[in-house]
């Protein structure tokens, strides 16, 4: 019998899951409900988007679907390493063995959407934008939604055989599981907030030395960190992460102060930032990231949580989206293993993936030290680990960041190998 599948959230994980399920022939009829408007028709919002770096975890999940890897690569840039910039103009470079593919989150969602629409017709897949999930009735297997684009909100109810919460860190589907027995979920805001910004690259400033195939990073003594990446279309996308409690960003009152802050602390960026972007930056609200740890990623025989809804993580290690896409690949492998028996596959998904989700959040919080002293130790450890691993590959592990961002080694295994370092950083970051 055809299963009626409802996916809440048209982010990377929800859209990729639709691709995978629809590959199983006529077994599934899918409705996706997304609270935002169709990204293909709304104007680009700088405050709502940011660059995403995809590594082998995410790319291997995209690769299984015909044409997706090529479509994503066509709108991405390859990054071959990270340049750490110091205030005095000196730099340190950490190369990667395998490139990262970076693109804007909105463009990733658009590519996944367009590819879906080109392959499947309305009888198999309907995507409803401007529809927000309010509540789930787990007994009746229905969800309550409101349409939010029209003048007056309209409430409607849909039923499901199989419901997927792919609705991000503040998941409404997950919220509905909170009242059930044995479901525990911890949500914690990370200590830093972030703002994004965009810099134009033109002929006049092409002399500024920011190589196009590298991620550029700056770190201040107070823990403020900037990541800056080239994007297609002659722009650079930046994210500044800063302590929510004590920072220089929230006190900025004029665009001149914004420009002064960048010119003094991040001179290369200060030179590239036009007045208009400084003004926009001033008014752009800071965003808070929440981490999520759940003890289970399913409920009964019909509800599944994937992506950020199950395990939202600090962006510091660039893994949230990669892990969200990897979830879909793993769930699909379980569906194959259990011959499309969803009840079995969702229960096994918790068994297989929850230890990784837990480890992912732990690594996101504590792989990178906030203190500059410990950061230098981190760089030395990574360098030493690479050399020693090359000499004694059976005895010594690969460097921590290599394992996280260049392999598909399960996060739980990585945490196990590096638990001593993680405990040390956890202690230091707590005091920072
Ligand atoms: C600044 C920043 C930088 C990042 N950089 C990277 C990176 O380099 N690499 C990486 O791998 N990850 C990165 N991430 C993390 C990454 O963005 C997320 O992990 C990823 O988007 C998760 O995908 P998702 O589909 O699970 O959830 P989301 O992308 O959050 O999508 C959820 C969707 O559900 C919708 N939704 C929410 N609630 C409802 C509701 N009630 N009803 C209907 N729809 C709803 C939302 O509008 C959204 O479209 C970064 C995150 C941030 C904040």
C-alpha cells in the first residue's frame, strides 16, 4: 500500500529525504510543509543565509541521487585549506587533503528543490510553502498547520502514515515528542552569537591577498572569530562569531564604528567592506545557535527526526549540514536492509545514529578551544598527529580535524579516540 509521508521542513535534510524516498518507486506519496516562502521566488536575504561547506559526508549522500552531486558542484567553489590571519598581517596556512565544496545555504535548498521538481510529478510530491507545523497528534497521526502568507492565518489538519521532523533546531515535531514517555531532549544556546556579511570583490580591490580557494579565518583574544569564503558571482560571504555576554559588536552605533572595528581588527576585511554593507551589518540582528541532544530519533512506528531537529550542532566544525545529509543516507540504507519496513528502519535509525548525534554535538562544542594558548596547542597537536600517523598508521590516529571533516568515520568513534583532548578543551572553554 502507498504510504502517505509528511515531511516538515524543506531544508537540506527534508529535501534530500524526499529524493531518496521517491527513488523507491510508487511506495510513497510525499507532502512537504515549509514555514518559509519558496526560496526560488523570494528575494535573497543576507540575514537568513550563510555559506555552507560540504565534505565527503554530505557529498557521499548527494552522490547517490542521479545528477545531484554535479548540480551542487556546479554552484559551489572548492576550498583547499584554511588561512589563519593575524593582526600583524602574518598568516598560517593549514592545507586540506580533499577539497571542501562551499555554497550558500539557500542555493543548496534551491538546487535540491529544482532537481526534485524536474523528476517527480504532483501526484507523487507536493511542496507547500508558507505552511507552519503547530502541533502533532501522535495518537490520531495528524498534524495541525497554519498558512502564514495570507492576510488571515488559516488552520488545517493533515494526516500521515509516516511523519518526518526535518524542521531544524527548533523543531515543532520534536516538541510534540516531549510529552511522551522516555523521550528526553536538551536544547542549549551556544555561548557565541553570529552575524553574516557580504563583501563585493572588484578590480580595485583584487590586490588584497585573499586566495579564492581558501577559507580565511581571523581570531581575536576575546574569542571573536571570523570565517570568510569566496562565493560564485564575485562576492565573499563572511560570518563573525562573538561572545553573547561580552562583545564589541552589539555596542556598535554607527556605520563608521562598524568600519573602524573591521579596519582595526580585520584589516583585509575593513578594506573590502563598502559603506552600504557596514550600514546593513549594523542593523542586521545577531543570531543565536542552539544545540540539540535527544535520547531518541523516533517515536512509535511512524515518527522520525533527522538533521538539526535531532542533533543541532555549533557551526564551529562545519558539520551540521553534512551530518543532516548523512542521516538521510543512513536511513535509506536501513530502509533497504529492512525491505522498506519503516517501523523497523526508524527504530534502528535511533540505535545506529543517536551515539553519533551525541558525539557530533560534543565535538562541535569542544573540538576547538576558545583560548588562544590552547588553540596554538591544538594546531601543534594536529601537525604532530599527521606526522606520527604517517610513520605508525596502525598505532596512532589521524588528526582530529581531518577525521571530522575529511572522512566518514562515525562521530562517536572520533570522540572515543579524542576524548582526552575534548575533556581538556571543555574545561578550558567553560572557564573562558
Ligand atoms: C552560521 C552557520 C554556518 C554553518 N556552516 C555550516 C557548514 O559550513 N557546514 C555544515 O555542514 N553545516 C553548517 N551549518 C549548519 C547547517 O546550516 C545545518 O546543520 C543544516 O542546515 C541542517 O539542515 P536541516 O535540513 O536539518 O535543517 P534546516 O536547514 O534548519 O532546515 C529546516 C527547515 O524547516 C523549516 N521549519 C522550521 N520549523 C518549521 C515548522 N514548524 N513548520 C514548517 N517548517 C519549519 C525551516 O524554515 C527550514 O527551512 C551552519 C550553520 C550556521 C548557523
